[in-house]
C-alpha cells in the first residue's frame, strides 16, 4: 500500500483526509505541525505528502524543499484565495495543489495522478474495479473493502493470476483446497457463486463442462 503523510494542523481536515485515504486502501501517517511532519519524514518511508501551507512550528513553505529533497511528491493544501501561494508552491516544485474546502473525490483523483506520475503507484492485481492487495490479503471493490473467507480469497487470487485461462474444477480444487481434499467439485461452484455475489461481477465465466475463467 502506498504510504501517505498528511501534515495539517486542523484536526477535522486531517481526520477527514485520513479516513478517506484508509477507505480506498492507502496507509496514512499524520502530523499536526511542521516539526512533527519532518520527524515522520525522517523516520518512515513515505510515498506522498499532503502538505498544508499554514502550519505551526515549521511553515509549509519551509518544509516543502526538505520534502522534495527526499524525492517525495507533494500535494499542497491551500486557502481558497491563495493564488499567489499556489503559484509559489508549484514554482518551488510541488506536484499539485488543492484548495480548501475541497471535494474528497477530487483529492483522491489528484493523489492517484501524482503517484502515477511519480512512479510510486503500486501495481495491484485485479480486474475492473476489483483490486487485490496480496500482502495484506485484502480485496477492494470500487475502493471499498470486501470481506472474503480465506478460501474465497485463495480462489479469487488463482483466477486473477490465471486471467483469461479456463481453469478446470479439479485444478481449482487442487490449488485452493489441496490434493488431499475430500470434497467434490461442487465446493468450487459454491465458492465461485459467493465470489460473484460479493464482488457483484459477471467476469467469472462458467466454461461449459470445464470450470471457470476470469475474463480480462
Ligand atoms: Ca493550517
């Protein structure tokens, strides 16, 4: 998961950002002033910083060069009427800015774009709007986490890893439930049905007399 540091002294804004970033699968760090922000930067690996300009202890402008020095992209949070601030920040090397009060969806879109441009976006497995974070064994659909049982997860992962390939029920049984499993191929059908329902997808196709194939 990409790690995003939010440096913002207004608690309500910080928490709003944190909540929304967590929901779509980013890991977050928080800092309520410039000094604390610098501390996090010096002790953690961070993929992107959301930086408020008006900060106690160390101002956003003074912090900005220190962050950019670490090759970490920055999105500035600026006041509505601070056009000069935006220009100054961008000239200093900030990647983007967003004006308060902001739309959360716009912020998320900007974060995604900046991460992509900076080559910091982690390539996720998945299809359509379904994303798999294999390290955390988490699955998101349109940004919302979907609870899967361990077997459902394993089955989904195998289908995704073999996208476009028809997988026989026996093969899936063997890969997900092990060779010695005494169950029958009906188990596979039940789990596929549950995956289709939970993920609200029609991309897991039934391959007549064979098994299943995840469509690209
Ligand atoms: Ca502030």
